């Protein structure tokens, strides 16, 4: 197989990495496992040995899809779909369910944000992504806020489990990767559409101060609700320089508007 650059294909060739990824998920026998972009089946082979209740493979590449159909035609517990994961309706898969995948770099962020919207549907999401993106998603690394790590911090538990060298892929990518794990935070409820709107406003221009980013009517409402903070200091700061706690409280008030 010749990986397609247009689909961001890099095939994992190290079996030890596959085994290490699978150790991050428990109770396979009782779960529906979803693998996005299985490619040639390097990770799939190891998932099968865990005997999940059902294994759902979503492969956009028609040639790879046909090879997977042939390869697993005798496995009744495996369902294979030739679909774009960005358009696939994951809610139709019954719970309990988990996602395990080596994601194409070019759609990893879009996929993760779409899954965050329905994070309560999944027991866990364990995926390999670009190392730089994984670090950008982790607020605790440099305590600098961005739209992505704020979405993550509000909506789920997040951990970088381990890093992966570019040498374990074919073709070899230009960057290293990281395996991350996400799961729902307990007792957290919020409107994700409002969270998206809030972050679009708040982080739309990281170089500008808050007072030059938020609409004046929203500033006035938030100002009235935040007597415990020096709101003038907040308005004269950039979003990335504020503490997570402050922006979280601002979002809670914003969500009531």
C-alpha cells in the first residue's frame, strides 16, 4: 500500500506501540470499540485480540476499505464503514463505547472538537495525534490559555499518556506524535454550543486585549456579575494571560445570558 498524503495517512508499523495504546482502555468485552482510520489494520489486529463486544471501523479510503472488508469478512463482530469520520454519526453506536485511533494529523482537531460535543457518550477516547497539538491542548504545560485547551479543560479529563517517535510510521512523518486520553468530567453540565460561541469571541484575536475583543453589551453584563474580580484588569489583559479559573467563571456567567 502507498499511503495517501491527501488523507494524512501514516501507517503505524511498531506492534509494541499498538499494545501500549490498548492498555489504556479497560473492559473490552463489554464495549463497542470504534477505530477511526484503521488503514492496513495494524492497530485493529490487537483490538481483535481483546475481544470487544463489537468493533466498528471507519475508513474513508475506498481501497483500504475494500481490503479491510476482505480481511475481516469472517468476523461477525466487526462492522466496517466507508465513510468520512467528520460526517459520521457516532451517536448511533450503542453505549458503552470507546474510541481508539491513530488519527490523521490534518483532521485530528476537528474530530476531537466534534467528539467533545458528545463527550458523555464515550467511556474514553484514546487517540494518537501530533505531539505539538497534544501539548497545545494541555493547559498545565505552560499555563497559557488558548481556545483548544480551554474547551478541553471545561469539558473533560485530559492526559498525555506517552510520546511516540516518528520512526515507528511509514512513511515517516516530519514530527513526533503523542497518545492522549480523554474522558468526561463527573457532575459537569453545560451547553457546548454556548461554550463554542464564548471561545470564538474570547480567543478570536489572541494579541488583542479583552476589551477590544468582546462586544460592549457582553462586557457590561459580565462586569456586573464579577464583583469578586478586578474587571478592569481583566479587560486590559489578553485571553492567554488570564487564569483558567477566571475565564471559567466568565463562561459560567456568559452561559446564563
